[in-house]
């Protein structure tokens, strides 16, 4: 579930804890979740955190980069050894937790879903992944751009020009626009949530053939993608801060920005019509049938 805004939130939040810190020890608990490729991260200092699409790139001072893919249920949780010792840190009690929202955010760690963890001088970074589709892969930093996933990735919504998306819609003209938006080679980082929200923003039905869209509609979709992703990044994405409300109850980060996603049966914020759920490109899809007419 974590999408581009969640990974960007992790990059920013985790950076405050691990940047310029040394990885003292690594404990691997699941073989497929940590692919070392004969390289090592032990003893290395983290020199930078970058993001490409939904991949988090953690650069080390030994010219190795750790590529993190959270996929469906991955989480990264950093806990200071001395809880609450320093104020002004993200999360509760001096910790930062983000990714697939679950009770792990507040549970004792490591637990049965911890696949690998990193010991630092002042804390622990846990990679939890219930379904094990996510992974951390080590590679020489100079080879990151040649990695198959990175090399095939389309531009991010902020770096893409309207004409470029329009040209790609023409290239996939028979495909429903939602499928085109989910294609990471077309545009990087748009998953199910933000594709639905961008299409609602632009008042475009997800089943419209990409080739039938006007330049104005394509431009609005791109603007919508940027707008909803910015809103999500600013709200903290699926981090512990949005999962656990100030009063201790469980919150839903979607409520901070989602207009249609997972709001079936609720009124459209624009016209009041009931939001409905469809299946498009094999994915649960949410629309307002009044604002998003299939022309
Ligand atoms: Zn509506």
C-alpha cells in the first residue's frame, strides 16, 4: 500500500534519526527480505536518503546503497534506545514509524513480522513486512541508475510536462486512463489511491480510453496528481503520527486528504452524490458517478 507520498514521508522523517549515523550491527531474520549481493552495510555510515518513485535509497559511506521496497505491507520503524529522551522528534516517545499502518507502530519490537533490523549506537531500525513482498537490496551506489526498477521508471509528476503525459496517453490510446496512470514506466509513483484522487480532481472517469482525453483533461490529471500527493506528504502519509491520534485512538491517514478513495456510500465533497466503488484495471476504484461521467 505505501505509495510515493508515504515513501517521501519516510525519507524525510527517518533522515532526522539515521543521517550520519553508523550501522553497528544487522540482524537478518528472513532471507528473501534482505538481499546483500555479497556487499555489506555493517560498520557503514548513512550519508544520504533519496527516493525514486516508491523506492527509498539509503546511501552509505562505503559506496553501497540500500534500496528499500516496502510493497504491500512493509514498514520502517526507528526507535531510540532512550525513549522520550529528546523532544521535538517525530512520532511518540522518540520514535518514527511509517509504511503500512498496523499495530506494529506501537508494539514491542522485534516481533514475528520483523524481517531485518539495524542496530545503531542510539537506536534500532526495524523493517517489518507481514506478507514478505517487500525487500531491502544492497548494490554499489554507482549502479543504482542501472537497476532494472530505476532504469524503467517514468518521470515523477512534478518533473513531467503536460505534453509528455498527453503523448504517453496517445501511445496507450485504447487502455483505460487509470491503467495508464498505474503504469510506473509512464509516470512514477502513482498507486491506486492517488490515481483515483487525481482522476476525481480532473473529473475524468477511470475507464475513459487514454487516447480520448483532451489536452485540458490530461493537464488537470497531472495537476491533480501533484496536488493530492503534496497534500498527503504535508499530512504525514501513513506514519505513526497520523495512525495514532493525539488522544491515543487510531486514526486513518486517508481522512486527511482523500476525497473519494475508500469513501463509497459517502457524499461527494463537490456535488453531494454518493461515491461508488468500481473495478477498473483489476483494482478497486472509487468515483463520483456525477462528477466523473464516462463519455
Ligand atoms: Zn460529485
